[in-house]
């Protein structure tokens, strides 16, 4: 697996996890559970943002710092 493939795979995985948390938060009837799921969804989005920035860096420079 290349670096690029690893980043693409990680992005796909993180997006699926984020989507699960977002959907669960939307369906939650308990306020505390909804808040926890929303936080988890935001954290996963942070992972996605990071991975996407590394993907852009790889595309631009051929390196990931």
C-alpha cells in the first residue's frame, strides 16, 4: 500500500465513522447521549480535516510531514 492509498483509505474510514456518529446523534432521544455523539462526530471531522490536509500536501509535494 502506498502512502496515497493509505491516506485515501483512512479518509474513507473516518468519513464512515463520522457519518455513524452524526446519524446516531440525530436519532438520539436522550440529550446527554446526543451531545456525546455530536462531540464524537466533530472529533471524527477533525480527523478528516487533518487527513485531507495531508492528502493535499502529498499531492503538492510528494511528502507528508
